[in-house]
């Protein structure tokens, strides 16, 4: 069994990452936000219909706002001009 020499194409496949980087644009961020917001709103309405304590409802509303607000600030502070 001799040692097989890799062709250039095979070398590129071994060194190149499998994931494709997503270039986040305002349009993609808006679509991702809508995709997350719609199911979360449905869950929130469902929880409210069971008359859970007001504190839980406030936490369920504030946590995503703080989370996405923080990521928005990070995006705008670190985006390439």
C-alpha cells in the first residue's frame, strides 16, 4: 500500500470549512426577527390565556427585548462601514 498524493482539489476540500458564513444585512435581520417573533408571540398569547402571574408575562416580554436589543447594538457597533 503506497502513499497516495492528494490532488489540489482534494486539498482544498480538506482545508476549507463546511459552513458558509452568512452576511447579515438589515433585510436578513428583519426576516430572521419576524421568523422568531411570530412563534414567540403565539406562545406568549397562549401563556397569557392561562392567566399566569403578571411577573412571568413581564419577564417573557423583557428577556427577548434585552437579548435582541443587545445584539442589535453589537451589530451596529461592529459592522463594517
